[in-house]
């Protein structure tokens, strides 16, 4: 049986591959459950220093399955409370899990990232795009709003004005434009996408694991608080970091002019 999201580990790097290419990796219930399981596994595994999220086949993710939307609208009549629960107990668990992912994450965007697929890319900390990649906040094309957190993540990735434009028009953004507006940090040839993502992921994963995960948490949490609170969080995180073996080893290695040997536990 094909796994809906493949989990592959290479040293300190885990690659999560959405693996339903027949639907261009539309976000299915199976993908949701698989992603949640893998993220919980990663958070519990201190050997993992970075996560790459990508898609099998020709696209990153097509978001919602429009064919199933048609069947749903034809065959069932759900009440608004039932639809609300469908989201809170379904796809909305992915943004919460991605927000809580302790290891840094990289979206390696191959082909189209549309609707919820575009939003999934913005849930990652870093985005790298193949030249064939395109992004679309396309919910209005099917008379919907972003039900999976895109209204929260997209403005943080591209700024409020561009987020409004992408949402209100539903226009697709190609890789070059995505780089220009800051949606992705770099664009590479299609054939080089995974190599580039893996090179960056290995560089990140080589960092001291406790300070790395604390740094991600500090940046994430500082975005939503005032400066005094952020400074207090920084002091608390620093107290934890300074108590680790890795900090002591890094300082010793620096003074001895050698490469540090960090713990992976």
C-alpha cells in the first residue's frame, strides 16, 4: 500500500513527500493523518535538525480536490456547524502541527502549489522553488475562502498588500515573481531542486540541535509579542542553551581551532 506521505531520513534531515500524484497531491484525509503522525515523530526525535516538504510527481500540491467538492455538493447537505467541524477536525490540524514543528522546515516547491498547497508552502520556514513552480491563493476561483490558515500565513510571507492581491485576484505567481516578492528565498533549475534543498537542510541540521530548535521557537514566538516579553523569552532560552553540552563543546572547539562535535540527543 502506497504511503500518503513518504518519510525518508538522511542523517539529520527528514524529507516528507506528499505521495498522491494522481491528484497532484491534493490534501486528502490520508495525507492529513500521515503528516500529523510524521510531525509528532520528528518532534520526539532530537536527531532531526531539518525537514524538507515536497510533492511526488509533477506538482507540490493542488490543494483541495475539486472533483470531490462536486461530489460532496451533489450528494450531501451538511449544516454550517458540520462544515465547521469538518475543518477544525480535518485540514486545520496541519497548520497547527506545522506551527508546532520544532525542527526548521524547507518547502521544496516542484510545479504547482495551489490553494491549500500554496498555504502549506507558507507554513514552512523557508521556501525554495523550481523554475516550473507556480503559486496560487486560488480559493475565490471556486467560491471559497482559505479554510486552512492561509489568511494568517500568507501575509507573513509576502506582506499584507501582496497577500490581498493574490487572494482577491486568484492570479498565479510564477517562480521568478515569487522570489521577487519574498514568497521564496531562491529559484533553482527543476533538476537541481532537491539537491539544493538537501544542501541547505544539511547545513541547518549540522547546527547544535537544542539551540537550533530554541532559535526557531524564539523567532516564531517573538513575532507575536512586545519587545520586553520577547527579551524575557530570549533570556530564558539563553539560560537553557548555555546549560547544554553543545554550547560548552562549541566554545571549547572554537578555542582549540577545531570542528565541534555536537550531541544528537
